[in-house]
C-alpha cells in the first residue's frame, strides 16, 4: 500500500470491524478522524492550513502581521485580543475554502493578497481566563495541517503549555515549528533561552524540536528565520499528507488499545474471533500508516 486513499479505505474497514468491540464513544471518535481525513483529502496539494497557538501576550497576531508584511489581524494591549479562531486566507481563492473553514469550525476569515496557497489561523490564547477560548484551541488544533507554537520569553516554561498540550502532540512533531517571540527584550540572553526551551521540548518528548527566535513588534521586526523555516520544512502536499497519515496512525493505536482489552476469560470463541479480527485490523492499519509515513 502506497497511497492515502487506500489507507483511508483500510481505516474505514477498521472502524466497521470495531462495531460491538470498541466503546461507542471511542468508535465515533475514530470514525470522525477518518471522515475529517477524507474531507481534507480533497484539498491535498491545494492549500496548507497553519495555526498559530500560544499563551496570553505571546504575540501570535503580531507575528502573523509581520510574516505577511501588513496589518491584517487585530492586535492590542488588552487581553485577550483574539476571542475566536480567525483564518487569514488568499484573497483570490477565498470562496474555494468556504467548506474547508466550516470543517475547521472557523466562522471568521480575513482576505489578503499576501497569501497564495496557505491559510494562517490565529487562535485564542490557550491559557485565557475565558474557558471557551481553550475549547476553541482544543477543537481547531487537531484539524489543521501544521502549527507554529509561539512562546513569550517570560512564560516559555509554562506547565500547562508543556504538560497539557505539547506533550500530547509529540506524534505530530513533523507538523510543528516553535517560535520564541520578543527576543529583542533578551539581548545576549536569546541563545540561552532558545537552548533552555529546546531542552524543555525534548523533555516533552520531541526528538529534534526547532526553536526559531522572532521579533514581531517594534522598530526592528525580524521574522526572516521563521519564514525560511516554514518554506524549508512545510512543503504543502507532503505536510498535509503526513498530518493525515499521522492522524490515522494515532487512531489505529487507540483502536488497538480498546480492541485488545475487549475480551475476557469468559468470552466464547465467536467473541474472541470478533475481537481478534478487530484488533488485527487496527494493527494492520498502524503498520501501513507507518510505512506510508516513511515514504513521505
């Protein structure tokens, strides 16, 4: 098996064989992963959706404006500035992405001519006092193709960011770029903080995290390294396919965990066969997903 379409067909089979084996809630979640992958499959090679996530005051909105070279999204000193997920989309293709944005549960978008085949999503602060903001982040993050996680030098070691978000997203390392923003405030201390943040990300489980220093405000805006990193690492088609295949691989592991624990000593042979077939299909799915990732 060498293509995403065949992998999704196998994922459908795994979901079908899990009926009566995997708990309904887990099975619906698995089916949702496959459905989301099929919907995004239609846009593979067309557009890359990149979300900017981070804590209060990290400068996500300012960073988007700096990357685009124009003030597109609103910034301000009152926190939180961003209350909903906002997508910045290519002006000439905005109508093309209506359904895609709906699938991402993003209701607000801004058009710009600075983008050609990329959508940037400005997320609310994950640590906002508004609980709804965190829910938005948790809802949108799993559905995008790549993430720029923006850190503030004063809060780069925040426990919530590392333990409750980043450590859980380690399987998606290939989709992550980390930006240490506001390094103009650090001076000679920039290198030390970049190294310490890298150390924390390794402790989270990331193998080779790349931390890029940025300056998004003031007289000396500098996002050149971030732009170069994005252009070098996030190939549009490869990144999208890698994200979808990783979604399937993670779902296969979850399905196998549920299926393998679904039989007990009192089960008859028919039940054992049913559970065994379901578990074996999830193993098959996981193996094929890993093989496809290695080809990318």
